[in-house]
């Protein structure tokens, strides 16, 4: 975990994507707060080798590089569109390729978008257990936004409030990690 990057990853499988746009905006805010650079990727960035890959080694070099950037991130902002009450299938496939220990202790902000309010607990009942499996430091505040929460692509004040709450939680963790890294380097 030391590329000093805040990385966003979105599970959208089509573009343009409201999820990617939202992940991008939260990632930029977290990076600005931490004083670190950022990068954002989505499933499309992994290209055609993803769907047929049965292990990381089956991915083409560009896709492997994206995965490595995610694994090495200082902190992650994760998002997926809600598909059939859950994250997208290819989003899950990306994480199925990872070593179970590869995200251990990683600070993660969870987000999701959906067509309505019905599946707003997707962040709690689908995304949170996945990253609990990876023993990541998932922040208590997860953000779900439906299409009604965006006007001209901009999130509503209510959603921005949730984002700020998650950012405040993240600042505690990112500072603690920086302290731990400094102690380890002494
Ligand atoms: C195949 C498919 C399944 C979907 N299933 C749900 C769903 O179960 N619940 C929901 O709220 N929205 C559902 N949606 C709507 C998307 O979650 C919503 O439009 C999302 O914000 C799209 O994000 P994107 O622009 O990043 O692709 C579905 C859309 C598609 C294409």
C-alpha cells in the first residue's frame, strides 16, 4: 500500500456513467483533503480481457496495471451502479481475481447509484460484506444516490452532506496510516 494515490474504482459497465462521475467527485474530494494525487478507473478501463480472465495472470498488461494501482492505493473510493439489487457482475469479477489479503486494512469509502430508493441498502447489504471479506477498513458512512439525487450531474446537498461525513471519517484513518507508515520507516 504505497503508491501515495487515492484511487476510485467504479463498477459501471457502460459510459457515460453517473456512478463513475460520482466516484470521481468523491475521490477528488478525498485526495484534496489528504493532499495526495488521485486516479479513477472503471470496469471499462480493464478492457476485454477481464470477462474471460480466470486469474490475474490472464489479464492483459494494462488491466493488470489498473488492478495493481487499486491494490497499492493509500485509500479507495468504491462505487457501483445497482444492478438487480446488487453491484454489477463484472465489478464482482474484478474482486474475485484478487488475493484475499490484498485489501487488508485499506481505508475504503463505499458508494452506489441506482434508479430509485428501493435498493438504497445495496451499500450495506452487498458492498459492505464484500469488503469485510477483504478485512478492509470500510468507513461507517456509505453513500447511496439515486438518479433523483443528481441535477445536471451535481449531487444534492443531502448527498454532499453524506459525502462530507464519510470524508471526516476518512481523515482520521488516513492520518493514522501516515503516522503508522512514518513509525515503520524509522
Ligand atoms: C441491468 C440493469 C439492472 C438495474 N437494476 C437496478 C436495481 O435493481 N435497482 C435500482 O435502483 N436500479 C437499477 N438499475 C438502474 C441503475 O442502477 C441506475 O440507472 C444507475 O445509476 C446507472 O449507473 P451508471 O450511469 O453508472 O451506469 C438497473 C439498470 C440496469 C441497466
